[in-house]
């Protein structure tokens, strides 16, 4: 029975439900998201992804990830990731500043993924692998192509390893596209026959 509750699917669905619920509360003003994130240029684009949670397609993606990878992704998508700007809000960090840059430069998702000079090496690898502009957070955290490379970036920075452990996927890991409904139905009919 315990095993049933701990299966990956159940855990992933719980995380999705929890994130959807907290996101709903923050949209209704019950808990305030970070001020910088609110005013960030990326906020609107990222919010569009949140608004679709929990989508069929996202469940399909999460099903192919390990539990720690799915948790990381969902926390990035909802903005509740343990970077200093969030940790400071919940009084688990003395400062919202980036541990490398300091001087009032807050450690937001945008800063961590796109601009912090401490992770320039990891960002160069990301750019070289993707062979395209990597400055779109929705692309990195919301697409089949972006997500595996994002996980490698996070692994290379080691910044979130204490929370999530090793999130690096295998070198040949690719997320499968969701099959069209008709194909799924045909497959099911063949399996049952
Ligand atoms: Zn920094």
C-alpha cells in the first residue's frame, strides 16, 4: 500500500497539484511572489507557462524525468526555487543577493540562469549544445529540447545540488514528444488485441 503512495506518478502529480495550488494562491494575493520577479521582463512569459499547469503535456514530460528532476523543474516553473531571493522571503537566507555577485544584485531565477558571471562557463556549454539563443526562460524550462540542457546547466553550476542532488540526465537523454491521441488509441487497441 505504501508503495502505491510512493510511486513516481503519484509523487509527480502531487507536486504538480501543490504547485498549481500555491500558484493559484499567489495569483489571488494570498502569498506574494518576489518583487523583482514580478517586475522582471521575463515574468509575463513565464507566467504563461504557469497558467497552463498542470497540463497534459507537462505530465507527459514529468513522467519521463526522475523525481528530483521533476521537482526542480516544477519549482523553476512556479518560481519557488531555493535561490536567495526566495530563501530570504522565508527567512532561510540573510540576504536576497547572489552569493557570488553580492552588492545588491539579487539571486533571481533570471540572474541564476541568464546573467550571473559565475556560471558563464556552464552557460557557454548550454549555448554550444543548443546552437541557438538561450536567453528564453520559457524555452529552457518548458520545452522538450530545452529541458534536458537546462538540467545539465543546473548540474554544472552545482548551485542547487544540496537541495536536489544530481539532476544531470544521461548524455543521450531526450524527452519524447507526446504522441497524438489517435496513435495512442490505436496502440492501446493493438495491446488489448
Ligand atoms: Zn551572481
